[in-house]
C-alpha cells in the first residue's frame, strides 16, 4: 500500500479499500461462506478466519499499537 499524505482522507479510504479487497479475496474457485473471529482480552479483534463451508481459506491477523490504533493486518 502506498503512503497517503496527511488530511487526504478520500485517498486514504481508497487505498485502504483497495488493500482490503486484495487481502480478503478468496482463492480462485472458492467463496467465503463463513467468518469466525477471535478477540484480545481488551475486546479488540485478534483474528478473522474465512471459510468455504468447512474449508479454511485464510486467516487475517490484526496487530495493534499500544495506543489502541490498528498497526497491521496480515494474511496467513
């Protein structure tokens, strides 16, 4: 994802949307039929797992900064 200048909100939202579309795309021939979540003790999301029926397609892992802002989303 490219860096977006501060206060360029429309560009930032567009960049986030594009990145999420890519990172959450199911493999060819598969579709997401179920999502499961795990949570951190502070209530923030830890992982999101996507399934095609019972088959795990991918898991997104969320990393948070000490101030509670989202630092990273990684696909595994």
